[in-house]
């Protein structure tokens, strides 16, 4: 977890880098963030990372619950 925190801190300045041009949308329009590769790629990676963490968390909880139920049945 410490390595992940360090990696995020080291990569944070890259997300703050300015870039030229804003295409069809102004800089404060949501379309700019969804259509510009400079923004869409990190956003997509963030969504994928959050989904992977959530899936892992819920799988772990389900496995722990199954083991708990198996232990309860074994005690009967």
C-alpha cells in the first residue's frame, strides 16, 4: 500500500500538466474531459482501477462469508 501511495504521489504532477487546445468544448465542459485523450485515458484507467479494487473487495467478502457459513455448518 505504501508503494501505491508513493506511485500516486509521484505521478500526480503529470495529471496537472497543461496542454494546448481544447477542441470543440471549453476547458470547464464535461465533454472536454470525456473526449480529450489527455483526460479520457487517465479517467478510464482510474475507473478500471476502482472497478478492480471493488471486485476484489466483494469477492474477498463473499469468500469470507462462505467460509464462515461452512464453519457454522461443520459445528452443527
